[in-house]
């Protein structure tokens, strides 16, 4: 689930979704605002099905655990990597 595999396409792996999230996180934003931006951007790149919310949240969890993003006053910001 974190890395692509035989049964998980590369665009649905959590690291790929997390990379897309970090590309769109140029300024502090709420989770819901980021979710509104993400599906349009990801669907434009790939012809596969749109990103699901549960995959988006799991990617946010992974990014938070590795310190790539932080939550300050309800806004997501890039971490101090």
C-alpha cells in the first residue's frame, strides 16, 4: 500500500499520492481545501479512476508520521524536513 506492487498501480501508492500532496502544498491550507484541489490535479495526469478520500487521508497520515507535513491551527503546512 505504501509502495506500488503487482496489484497496486503506481498512481495509487501512498508515496505517489503523498508526493502529489506535497506538490500542491505550497502554502498553509485546510485538509478540505487541499482535497478539493487534489482530485482535479491527479485526474488530469492519469486516465485511471479518481483518487479516493480514504487513500488521500492515508497519504496525509504517512506524510505526518515521517514529518513531511504538520498541522498548525487547523492548517496543513510543510514540515521541517
